C-alpha cells in the first residue's frame, strides 16, 4: 500500500491541485506533506503510477474532495489525511491491489487470498460515502 496505492492517490490529488486550483509544485508539496521533488515525479509520472486508481469512481471522487479540502483557504491537513486513510482502506478492502500483486509475483495465488481484508471484513465506509457524495 505504501509503495503503490498511497503514491498513486497522492499523485491524483497533486494533479488536481495543480490543474484545477493552479497551485505550484511547492504549494502542493506543503499541503500534501511531501517534497517538491515528489510532486515533480508525480507530474512526470515517474512516481505513483504502479496502479491506476482513476478508473474507480469512488477513489476519483474522494481525490476530488481531498484536493478541494487542501485547496481551501484554511486547509485541514488532518482531515485530508483521515480521508486518504479511508480511501486506502477502501482500496484494500475491495482488493484493488490484487492485479498489481499478481503482476509483481506471478506465482502467487491471489484467488482465495484474504491478506488485504485483515480486520476490515465488514467495514462500513459511511464516511467515505459522505466524502464522495458531492
């Protein structure tokens, strides 16, 4: 998650902050809590591209909401982090990383694997539903 899904989500939010809210790479970096070099790598697609999360409408809407929060006059970094954590839980629970995992380890049987569920089986994503409702 830390090497693939989190950078992909950050790249999505960074792109929105730059394109929709016209923030500089430095401003984006400060708001995301990463370096300017990381934001540059997201923009050049050399980081955060191991998995494409844009195709999932829930993740895309959540990235929109997180970017909106971080672009506000008084961004709440804790709220944005909480939202990002919720999105990462959603990604894990919905086994969105299985395809990447099978590509990285071709011999690993992803069918029947419950590693990503962990303590999330039955997790309710009400907060994420509210976040993506707009």
